[in-house]
């Protein structure tokens, strides 16, 4: 969840919270895969970067457990080259973390704007980053996502941000849903690219790639696409031609493919001292960079000195529930616009005479409905599960599907190098804003929302008629300033294809691609086992959560076969099948059972995960008993491979 310092600090949006815990929010810094980042003032007047976790993660009990653990570990990190944790609340409706705000540009921003750093600055950067990693590793943390945008430059050296927090999402199959890893392909280690165990040596590999970028202006594993970059990391030799000696030899050692052959941060510091000694009081960066730092410091001072706003929302933003073809439920001042067919006012409210909204799936579940409503429409959950997202743009000659690590998500690359994500059954964007540029008629009862990011990315989503929590969405990567237009145009195309001639997944014997996960457990069996009246709720298209005094979840997703993963899984027999158990442990009381439903030699295959996360006084043994009970029923009812 990077602070996104490459973007200009922007004003708060109308729906942004004006207070988060004791912090008064002042401006928007950006966002990332885990949520949004706001500039705030603490009760002591210090500037803080407050990270608000995305709703889709906040609703997962296992994420909160890991988030709490990682926060406590991060609190123990101290050092001159890290941004310390100031406060956090993992139990808030929207979990948050506040770190000291560093008013400096990112290394990514500096190299793009001013060019590669001179050798003396790269040496100073290496000393600071090696010191920061030593401090992080000393408390048992691994950064996992060290990259140029997570390194900030100040007048006295670099600062490393976001250490440890990515693990809260990365470590959990239930959260990632795909077995994918969090990180930037060009700065990952080979073990990350292969999905193997991550250790402190992973950060050293990333450090080598970051230093090469600082010296040359490009990653040593750069490729024409994310897939190519991952392939280069896993198989190609790094391009270090532009890295000056003697730093080149040091960087090459960091980039050794064997983790055990890479130097430790402390060993790197010894080597760096032998190469050159940093003169006390010397400026670490070129003059233009220091001037840029001063400009950002002055801008931050102006924002902190400005009088607080007297109006606006004062609570953390809740999940936005958009009622379709009717009066819209609006949080703050968010507005939406229909894809023609329905006329709505600029405020987002329905025009007089419109029909009342249908009952949402969430409301139905809370009333005791165990499975999704029966609906054979093209935008129902059942219909969308059958659609292959990597075939939707088959008639678009300039788009090539790159990879599908999820059954309902696919990444495309355009001939000009830009990428697009198509996701079926996605959650509402984090920060939807009005759309005023909708010309194509697609369906009369769809609502469009837009989330334009400060880094140039844009997501455009159409809310599903019967499921106002879910959307069909297209995200466009940053480009020429037309990301929202490009995403909207592709979304219109996708909707036309899906509603007229939807392409289906290739037939795979026994595939669970079209299975309703909520139908794999019987309500009466669940009630008898847990001795409570259960309720269930679909989570996206391929997961289901049961409320049984704790959370019992069934996830049908793509991922790495647990038998091939280098992590703390314990195999056990269940109903004639080998399943792999994770937990409980000192850090989490939840227990998960995972197995490959359709074993494959490919990196990603169909994986089932059944997890029970107890609440209150239930014992750790209860968690695994509950997971085994549910997993046995799921095994009986899944289609046979």
C-alpha cells in the first residue's frame, strides 16, 4: 500500500473522512492495492500518512488478525532510514495505520524527473537502504515490496516506507484468492516469481534491483509487459551494464538467484564502507533533487498551517451500496450516472417516477437465505461465473490477454503497451466519483461509477442489477490522461459481449468454475454442528462466508497447489483426500484446509480453501474441527475431476 509520493498531493474528496482516530485529515496522497493514503495532522501537530484499508480486506477476520500482528512488529522497527509507525487501529470499521509523513519525493519520481543518480548518490542510497533493511530484519519482518516508489528521498538520506504491511494480505490464500503475490514484477525476487517462501534474502535481491534502477534509470529485469518482467526475474541475467564499478559487483551479488548466496544487509554495509566513506554533512543528492525536496517540505508546511475545514463528513467512509435502477444509497456526496436508459439528477438521486430498488443480495442473506437468488440473466452471479474474462475482448485486434490468475479476472495488453484489467463480480471501487460522459446505450438498468487514481490509473465499473455490492469493472493503467475514457469504452464493449454472446471457460473435467460456493454446505448440517442458527453470504462470485459464532468461509479460486508451496502446511487425510492444514498458531486462532481440486503442472490451478476463524471463547482445536467438518462436505459435493 504505497504512499504514492510520485503523485501531486491533492485536496480531500467530498466523501473522504475528515478525522481518522486522533488524526485530522488534510489531503490525498494516493492509494494502492490495500487502500487509500491520506495526509493528516496528529494531535501533536506532526504530519502523518494515514493508510485506510480497502473494504474488501477489512471484512476478512483473518486479514485483521495478520494486520494487527504486522502492526505490532512494525512498531518495533526504529532507525534513521525508516518511517516509524505513529498509531493504528486494526479493529476500526475501516482499519487504519498512521506512519510519520516524509515530505520527500520517491526514488521513482526523482529518476524519472531528473535522470539516474551519480555514483556517489547511489552509494549513499545503498548505505541507507542496507541500514533500513537491517533494522527491519532485526525484528523479524521482511519488507516483501522494496521498490523505487517505496523509497523516499530527504535532505539527509533515503527513507523506506511500507515495510511488513503487505504480508497481512499476501500470506493468506483466502485474501489473495489466486495464490498470487503482492509486489512489483521488475523488483521481485526469483522465489517470489515462483511463489516460493519469502525470506530476508528476498529484500536483498530487491535492493540490488533498486540500486540498478537508481544508477541506470531502468530495472535490470525490465520487460515489455508484467509477464515478461516476471520471466526475466526468474530466468534472465540482469542487465547491469550501466552500473558503475565497484557498485556493479556488489549489486550483482545481491541479484544472485540462490537466496543463500546473497549477502546480508550487515555484510553489505561492511562492503560499502570499504568502497567509500560518507563525508559528514555532505549532500547525498544532486542540487536539483534537494531543491525538489525543499519544495515538497514547503508545500507540506502550507497544508499543515491551513485552517481546518468546518464542514464535510466526519466519520470513516462505509461501504457504498448503490441501488440499481432506483433511488441510490449515497455515502457522503458520491454521485453515479446510468448508462443511458434511466435519467438521474446530478446529485445521484433517482428522478421522480422511477421504480423502487430490488432487494439486495446482502439483505436477503441477512434474512436467512442460504444461496444466491435464482436468476438466469446474463449479469447474474451464476451466469458471470461461466464467462471466461480472457475471451471477452477476442474481437479486439489490438488487445492481447496476458494471463488469467483468477477465474473471473484477466489482464490485457494493448499494442501501444498499455494494460487493462477486466474483472467480473468485482467490489465497488474504493473512491467512486460521478461520470458525466456516457453516450452508449447498453442496458437500461445499469449504473456507472468511476474511480480515477492520482497516478493516472482509472477504474470504471457497472453495478450489477441484482447485486449492488458487485460490479463488472475495467481498470486502465496510467497513460496519456485518457485512462477513464479508455476504460469506459472497453467496459461498454465487455457489457455488450457478456449480455449478447458471452464466451465460456474451456471445458475442464470436474472444474468448479460454475459452482455456487454457498450451495456446498447444507444449512441444517451447519446448524447441527455449530448449535447456532447460521446465516450465509456470498463473497464475490466464488467465495461464501457463514456466520456461525465465528466465520466459516469456502473459497473456490485459482492458486498454487498447496502440495508445492514452501510454507507451513501440514498434510492430513480427509475422506480419502490429502488436504493441507494451516494454523492455528501463536499469531492466529483460525484454521484452514486447502487442496488442489484439479491438479495441474501449471503454476496456477483450481484450489479450494475452507477456513474457520473463531470468535470469543472457542478453542483452537474447535477451529480445525470446524474446518474439517466443512471441508468433508465440500469434498463430497464438488464435481469430480
